[in-house]
């Protein structure tokens, strides 16, 4: 029966410590979405990261000003189409819609003011041009163009969420949104496979978008000139199906992009009617408080981030953990090695997110350091949840294709309660995306025969001559064990 898992490890249990008093709300949101609580929990972490954005950074020690981490997080919930990833992500991001609507209305008011100033500038410029012509005819000094004749830049619409944007389009958005934004994808696989579809350098752009540094984009139009992005920091949140993991993870270059994600892959849950309505107003209040964090700006538009240091006792704990984690890096291999190697940065980012999320939920004075309690809860989350989740994802992606296909077919047989299957029917009607080719179906059925799930039972329809049908009898024990 272990073939059902396709070699996957058992999913870890989501720790609750990092969410503190917010956990009941997250649990209620997940129940309302009919989804594992894991999806909503990490979705909330992603939204919090995007709202803080460029306004706050984290630094481990006072002696390491060159090591600062931005408030940027990449989150990838993994699950089958029926696991309710999308409703869970909607539950975590729902309040952003109303917040964006308000920002859009405020933007309309700014546009009216801009249009007024722009028309005034055009009139001033026309008047100045008339004066220049007159001065030229009369042979007198040319008047300087007045400041009022300079047309103001059109204000950019504030964006809290962006979906399906090319690097070039996202660069335009980020140029007018110096706090960064949230890139929300219903299907992460399409994003991972599209980096260089429109223009070269897309993958490199996204790698830099994890670092939150200033970025310059050379435009196609020389007249427009380079585009300055003050904070190239984009939090990414999107679901992905297990069947697409292999293509996205193993058929692309291991350049450090995939290990940057916080991977989440719980088992599906049985639906239960929610017992109470989630307090979405509480979640919106938290989001708004984080959105309204203040931060001064430089003349070039960059936000002057406030830096939070680890408290002294937290710094000691972090130093010890980094040494242990570095030892684990030396023992790891493949994609997991890259994931563990980048965890020290992810730990700091999560600590910043959790510290500010806790403050926004509980009120009081904004924290100026990361407490040891916050860091310890984050380290527990990373060691007990993030690492096992990554092993589950990377292990499944590395599984041979035939074993993945056999596992998918086994789950189909169990779900349908099938007593007998036909290879051609599986190929045409099962709906299993990876079993659309006869050779793939043959490989999967051969493996299930070896595993004792199937027994070959070729037959013909009636007395018609010709090639026998590839029928298989299903071992009744399969359904007996499942029901038991």
C-alpha cells in the first residue's frame, strides 16, 4: 500500500507557536475554506511580508551592517486540484481586495490633481515659448523656462497585489510602488516556466526580486531612458500541483531560485462544516496596521528602512543555530542542500515577519528588536516543519516518472473503487495528466502488477478476432485495506 504515496514522506504537523493569538483565526479561516490549515497559515505570512515590504529590514548583529535581510518571502503551497489551495489563499489574501479598492479611489483623486498641474504646466510652457520667440525677434536675452512649465510625473497607482505580470510590466509597477508588492499566482508552475517567454533575463530579474535591492531596467525605447526601481522586492504566493513539481524543479537550472521557497505540502483533509464564522475584520485590521507602518524616503524615492536587530539573547541562539545548520548543509545533497544553505536568511525574514505580525495583532509600541521568544518559535517552525516539507517536495520531484505514474494510477483505482481496469480506458478517460501515452500507462500497470495491485486478465469483446484488450483485475485486498 506504500505505493499510494509514491515514496513521499509523511507531512509534518504545522506548528502554532509562531502565530500566537492569531492561531484560532487562522484555523477558522481554513475551516471556512475547507482546506488544510497549513495553506492559510503560510498565506498570511506571505501577505504580512508584502505589506511590510521595504519599510523594515532585519539585521542579526550590530557588527554586521552589511548583512541585512528584506521583508520578502516566497511561499509555495503544494497539493492536488481538489485540496482547496485556491480557497485557502483567497482566505488569507481576501482583505487586500478592499484595501486595494480604497487605494484605487485615492489614486483617482491624485490623477485629477496631476491633470490640473499638467495642464497648467502646458499653458506655462506655451507662454514661455511665445516669450522666447519675441526675445529672438527683438534680439534680447532669452528668458529661462519657469519651473511651473515643467510637467509633473504621472502618479503611479498603488498596488498591493499583482497577478501574471511580465518582468518588464512588473518593473513599471515597482518603479511607482517603492514598498514592493505581492505577486499572487493561482498556478505557480506557469510562472516558473514563463521567465524567458517574453524577453531574456526574466529568471535573473526574479532572482533579484528576492533580494529587495535597487534595480535599473533598460527600456526598449531610448527616449524613455532607464527605469529605476527603488526596491526590487516582490513577495510570491502561489499554489502548485504535485504532478508539475518534477517539471518545474528538475528540468530547470539549479540557480538557487527553487530553494528560496517556503514549501508547504499537507495531506488533504475530509471536509467538515465550519462551526463558526472567521473574524475576517480582525485579519483586515492587522493588515491595515502593517500597511500604515511609517518610513521616511530618500530623494530618489527609496524608502529608508528601519532596521530591527536580534536582541542580545536572540543573537546568541541564532549564532548557535547557524553553526548546527551549516553542519547540516555539508551533509545534504541536491536541491535540499541549496534549501538548507539559504535557511539562515529565511529564518531572519520569518523572525521579522512574526515579530511585526504579533505586534500588529496585539497592539502596543512597535518593536525595535527581534525577541528571543520570536526567534525560538521561528527556529522550531523551520526545523520541525519547513525542512521536512522541503524534503517531501524535493523527494517527490526526484522520484522516477514510472513510480509517480504508478502512484497516480493506484490512487485513481482506490478512489474509483475499481475492480477491473483497461489500459486504453485509463489512457483516454482517467483524467490523469501524466497517463496520456500508451507507454506511460504500460509502465504504470507493470509496476502495479509487480506490487500485487493488479493481475493481467487480457480478453476480447465477444468472439471478435484481433489483439486482446489490456485488462487487469484489481486485487480485492487493495480496497479491503483502504476500508479497514
